[in-house]
């Protein structure tokens, strides 16, 4: 472990230890330490796993709860320390423009520029990265816990600041101890169920703390790279390419708590946050812009605008003028800030009608400053505000609607029948009315996308357009997006799109949007149905087919990737995933869901958020170049027959397992599947209906529950059987594919990461709870097979051998996760044996849920 990281972990751990002693005495810390040493010794082979289990079983239930809480809080602090070390490392790597950081925007620009300025301009034209935040329930931490961790993060940063004096350092240490003690005493899980608006407000923290400030920094980075050697004072060459979306408050597929009223409230919350941010930024820049009319005379256009404002608002302009005499640029910007405030407060006399009106005023000031020779003022902080307005508008993120195709089919049947409408049909129509209201209030781009889950045919798309048309002149503008989720739906996607082109409503939108079409691909359900290996290959085939379809029909296609944070749901390093997409399927545009705990992992800290966005954009740019596309196309053609053989065998192995009689009941018994719902980590139910079968189970709890068992089955199961089917006669070819084909490389590396987070010995104890030894043997045999063959193909002697930082992090975390797993196993075993005492059952459930929270914190990317 790097020494600075080791120091942070020791510091935070020692402070937590002091809080444990203050709370429960030295005995509590001793019990925690005893278990910590036992799991480490078990990893080293100095004691047995049975001895660890006996130690855990010997703890009183109330003490076991406290020990589980201690390990969970420790993981929160360790995660924080690792986050700080990532930031420290990023700063150390940033040596300036002479040597751009790998994966940065500057590196991409430099690499593409070598092929010519024309090629660079071509790739940048139409560049778009659209992250879409979703409320999928994979963030196990309470908002209060997240907030406490953020405060500790700021204090740790201050504590490590070498410029702090001794007195400041003492005070910072006192505050650190206070906040860590507060975190220890804070309830780690929610006592009430979240509602959708809670989820909206939680996501706003990422915008308030990070995104609003980071976005202009990212554009500035691109602009600096594009204008290398041109001098600092010039109009910007970088145009905004980030567009944020949100499903939070709009995704009603299987969530009865997301209603038309909730959708309306969600966009109002978003608008309130972005308008407050724009007002604060404009006020700050206005107050600082103290250039006088003597040194920087205003343009005639600005003088006229100020005169018009004085006529319309003489009192306001008079007050501003008293505070800023002889400073017309400052006066006008402060007036603009007041107009933004009026927009938030809906003051019709002063409010802006649209973001375009605000942009016009900002550019008026910008043009006046530039004409007066104050280029630094024109294109400095004021340009940042322009970029922020262009990116976020008055709505912050486009609110997207999602609903199941079956709901539209039933609703349309009722509308066509011209009789009384049912509650669900009324809700569908109310949602469409709210979309129209949002568009009138905030502009069309605030809400146009309507995603149809389980799209099976073009008729599913036509149904939404017909329902909207039934509202007459109150119909909203819609871009209806098909979502293909199952293996069969992915296969028929090109045929569905052919049918869509025949729909009059779609043809009209093509004419209005420059022949743009968006298609969403579901990673979660396809992986749950086909297994990770076959789903990856099926998704690649679909991307390839859709890219060819778009080229034939002169369509500007955007593929919307419905990925999760976990490896079993399409997760993993984003940049590498983009470079592994089918050639021609990126074309400068990348849209992806950012779900649950991933939102704060990627966007919670400004430096990490900036690095993540730059890495993704770097990959989007490079993946869109002809040279990269050609290499990927050649490798795919060469190795695809081999991949097909692997995929067929992998799918057969996966389907054989989940189709085993009694599998669903066995899975529910060996994992905390049903108990996870009690964590209240999201507003959406874990199942679409009340049925208890595997098909009705959402992919998120499927993956989350397997992670808790330390099996991580959705990330690797079936790959071993697939590799075994070809390894005897094609090992050299497999190794060549791993080296030359980005898709195959990413598929094996992700499986390797998932295997590294699997613990065979502990997994075996979970699987034994099912009372089906033959199924336990099947799962563990596939694990052994997959691990062995992945190592053989990659040439590694141990898992993650080529990823030292990640490997070390996993190795260091695993013993501590083991402690929580043993505590969870104790509770789960007793609950599965049928505890009759109500109080004991309640205590066991509390221990189980605490441990679930802790394991999620320890393993990360669990959902």
C-alpha cells in the first residue's frame, strides 16, 4: 500500500477505534480486533475458517451488531481514504500540456491531431456524452451517511494540507474525531422507505457539490488542447458536448410510486437547484467584474440594453447603479442575476422565458468586453457561465420517462374503446400531459424522451405516439425510444427499427431532428437470461447490426447503454467498455445509465468526476476514428467463429443452472435475497409483480444478492464452460484474441475482476444453506474451471496480476469483508433454520441487514 494511503487509513482507523472505546469500552475494540486478526490469519492459513465462524457464533447478538457496525464504518472510512489517494495520484500525474495524462481529453486531441486537423474537426463535430442518472436501488448508504462521509472527506483534505499551521491542524484533528464519532453513532440504514422525490433530492447532491463546477473545467481542458499555441485570449473553440439526463422521478416501469405528480415535482426540484446555481455564479462574476467604463467602454448594444432595463425596471437598475457607478458591465450582469432569481420565483415581469434569452444577455456582455479589448474578462469566468447555461439550461438534466410496453397496450385499448378509463390509463395520459407542461415551462429539450421497456415490435412504439395524439392539441413532442432487453428482443431489434421507419410520427421526428434515432440496449436482463458471456456477445451483435442499419438508412444513431455498476450488469471500466463496442456503433456519441452507488463513486468528488468524464470522452473520440474502428473490425472478423463456440457453450451452462428444478427457491435460501428489500434502499419494488419466480425478479437484486454470498455468479458463470469447449485445440488462438480483440479482452478482464472478489471458501458456506449439495458442486466446479482457464488465457499466475493497484486493494479488503460475511452467515443460518422467538428474529434480521450494508461498502460496485 502506498505510504500516504497507509497513513490515511491508519489515522481514520485509529480515530474510529477511539470512538469505539468511548462508546462501548475497551472490550468492544478488543472484540473487533480479535475478529480482525482471526480473518487475516485465516487468509494466511494460520487458523481455519471454522475457527472464525466459532468466534463469531460466540458473540452475543447485541455485541455482534456492534462489531458489524464497526467493520461497516471502517469500510466507509477506507473507501474515503482510497478516494483521496486517487485524487492525490491524479494530481501527481498531471505534469502539464507538454505531457498530457493518459486517457485525458488532451491526450485524445493530440493523438487524433496526428492524422490531420480535418480528421480532428470531423471527430469533434457531433461529439456527445450523455450520462443518465437513475434511481436503481444499489446505493445502500443513507443520505445522512453520505453527507457525513463528505464532511470527513473535506476535513481529511484539510488535515493533509502541508500549508496548515500547528493550531489549524489541531483544530482539524478535533473536528475529524468529532465527525467520525458522529458517523459511528449514525444509523447506517434507513428506517423508512425512500420515495421517488427523496431519490431526486439525493441525486441533486452530485450536481450541487460537483457537476456544476466541473463541467466548465472539462470544456476548458478541451479548449486548451484545441487551441494549443493560439494564445490564451480568444473566443473558445470547444463547444459543450455534455448533456445530462435523469430517470429519477420519470422511471415508472414497475414502480407504482412514480406518478405524473412526482414527475412534475422532480423537474421542479431540478430547476430550483440549477437556477440557484446559475444565479449564484452570475452574482459572483458580476460582483467581481469591476471594469470601469473609462478602461473598458461598453458597446452600443450593451448601453442600449441597460437603458431598456432602466426603463422597464427603474428602481432595480437604480439600486444596482448606486452600488456600481461607472461599471456598466457589472451593472448589467447583476441585473441578469436578478432576472435568474425572478425566473426561479416565477416573477413574470422580470423572468427569462428560456435559457436562450439568458445566453443572449451573457453573450452581449461577452461581446462588449471583447470589443473593448478585455478578452480575458470576456472568455474567462464569464465563458464558464455560458458553458454552464448551455449544458444545464433551466432544467439541469433532461427528465426521461420509462414505462412498460404492456401498460401502453392496455391503455390504448381503453382509449380506443371510448368508454370509462381505468386508473392506469388515466395515469399514462396524465404523464403525457405533464410532459407537455414541462416542455412549455422549461423548453422542449427538458423532457422529450419516452423509453419503452420490453419493446417487441414497432407497434409498441406506435402505441405511445397514438396515446399522445389522443390529447389533441395538448400532445407533447416525443422521441419514443425502444428498449431491447431480452436475448430475443436484441436479435429482432433491426426489424423493429425497420418497422419504426414506416410510422408517420417517427418520420416526422426524423425530419425535425436531422434523422436522429436513439435505441436503448438493456445489459441487466439479457445477462440474467443468457449469462454474462453470451449476453456480451449478443449485445455486440446487436450493436453491429444496428450500426449497419443506420448506415443503410442515413440515420444518426445513438445507442443508449443500460449498464449497471456491477460486472454482472455491464459494469467495469467505462473507457475500456467503449473501445470494445462494435465498430461504427459509437460515432462520437455515447449515452449510458449511471446507477445507484456509481453516481457518487464517479461524480461525488470534483477531481474524480473530471477524470471519469475525460476518460469516457477520450474513449469516445478514439473509438470513433477510422483506424481504431478498422483494427476492431478486423479482430472481430478473425475471432468471431471462436467466440460463437464459446458463447454457445457458456449459454448452455448458464441456462442449465438456472433451469434446474427448484433453482429460484434455492437461490432465495442461500442468499439474503428477500431480506434485501428491508434495506429500503430505493422506492422501486424488487419484483415487477407479486410472483416469486426468477423471471419476475429484477436484475438488480439478482446481482446484489449474489454479491452478498461472495459468489459473484452473474459476473463469470458459464465463461469457464465456454472456454473449456475450445481450449484443447485453440488455446493459442484464445490468447491472440485476448491480445488483439478489445471485446474479448474486456470480457475476460471483467470476469477476472469478478472472480477476484469471489471467495470460494465463504461462498461454499452460503451455498450449503440451500440443502442441495449437487447444485453447490455445480457452481463451485464452474468457478474452478473459469478461474483456471481465465488465468491460462491471460497468462497470469494469479488474478488481477496485471492490475496491481486494484489487486492490492481487493487483497487488503477481502479479510475485512470476510468478517462481515461470517457475521451475515451467522444471522442467515439462524433465520433459515426457523427462529421462533420474535425478539431473537428481530435482532438477527438487524445483524443481517447491517452486514449487507457493510459487505456492499467493502466490495463496492455491487449493484
